């Protein structure tokens, strides 16, 4: 009997050690930058910001209350944190408020989420909505680093997540805006800002940087708001800009170890991951990969979820899109798994799990 109990205990220890939720990776923290794909509630703390998701039914499937995330549950940053064994990162503005009012002595040691919904890599994108552009997110982090509110060793050991550009591309096609640049020049301006972000975080000590390409923005239900955009298929012109931007992003990432020896950059091919989900929708549990679960109008894409008169689907897990712009938690989970331990066509040159296991010299 004693030997059986000992054997069962050994099996329990081994199975626990192999669990993805056990802190067994060389990652103490994650610092996240971007837009509504990553925003964990920063915009909620901006009084004059009109890009909000701090009302029902946002957050209803996992947190069971709105958190400021633009989906029904967790985002990719949340899932990866859980895979590593970290608590979910607080929005920067929440963490700052807690330090300023004295409820917390220090900034969190598990990382900070700087992402702001509606923002872009171009400073002017949705400026009138009161969002935090990537340049200001970077400045917020830079200030903390330079004031030693974040331990330099923590910076070197942490993961850095970057995802931005969807709003810039979508806004290029807005009917009341006349672009001053042709599509290729516009994308190049976006890439210049992305390159500046990467240069800055590397100079501040970042050694493990994950850059996530844009998904197929031309397929979001909100395209029904754009005159001339097709609703029976994805918007090809928009997706062409996305693919051009993504190619440039990947080139920037591959140059990181050359420009900054000791640093590692990886590129998440989110566009290809999502297109695979769309092509094999039934295999991944989707009944609908075109319409939003929550919204109204054509494709349920003509009204934000939660606004007066919105309609809600019975099961968000069966929908690729939660609202007119954003994936459902089920979609985010599938994307997260592909980025965590996926193959080279999903994330390269290594996946996030391998990156998290890398030893970093401090």
C-alpha cells in the first residue's frame, strides 16, 4: 500500500511539473504595447477617451464583468501569461494610480500592459478619440525604466509584446479622410514608427521581443461601415496593405539580433494563423467566421457591442469575431496556442515557449 501511495505521489509531482500553468519558465514579467487587441483596461482610466469597452457584455464569458478588454474574455497577452504561470498584467494607468495614491508601494513585478484601444503606430491615428499612441506608451515605459521604477534586470529577463497597426490601416479607407500618401508610402511611415519602438526598447535593455503581425483586417465585420467595401468577401485592398506591413515587420524583427547582439526577436504570423482558422472553421469549432457575435446591422458590424439595440449570439465560442473589430476569446485562445508552441509557418524563428525557456544573461 505504501509503495502504491509513493508511486501515485511521484506521478502527481511529475504531472504538475509538466503543467503549462506552473512557473517553470525563465520569464518573470511581460510588458505589452499595442491597441485593442491587447488593451487590458487602460482606456477606462482616460476620462476623455471615447474608445471604451467598460460596459456589458464585454468580459462576460471569463471575468463575468467588463474589464476594459475588447472581447468577451481573455486576450492573447492573458493566455500567454497563464501558459507561463504569471498573474495577468495590470493596465499601466491602473498601476500608476495605485502607486500614486499609496495603495501599492511599487509597480508590479509581473509586468505592465501599456496597450490602448484605438491607437496606432502613427501618432495621428484616432487622436480625436483620446487614445494613447504607441509613442506615448513607449514614453511611459521609458520613464519608469529611467527612474528605476522597473528593475533593469527585470527588463532584461522579461518578454516584450508588440502589436499595432490595424487602426492605421482601417482608417486609411475611411470615407471622410483623404490620404496624403499612397498605400506603400503610408505603410512605410508605419514601419518607421515600428522600427523606432524596437530600437528604443532594445536600447532600454529588452532582450526577448515578440512582434505580432496584423490579422486580416480586411475581414473584420466593421468593413460594412466603409462605402465600397465588399460584405460577401474580405476587403482585398485592405488586406494587401496588411500583408505589405507584415512583411516589413518581419524584416525588422529578423534584424534585431544583428543590431543588438544578445537580443532575440520573434515574429508571430497572426494573419496566416487566422486565415487557417477561417479556412478550417468547422475543425476549430466555428459556425460563423464572417459575422460578429455581438452588434447589429450588416455582418453585425455596424454597431459596437453593448450599444443600445445590439444583438448577442447564443454562444460566442462559435464565432470568430466577438464584435465588429475584435476576435472572440475562443479565437484568441487558438491564436495563443499557435504562437505559444506553433511551427515556423505560425511563429518564427522560434515559438514563444522556446523563447520563454531561453536563458538570458544579465
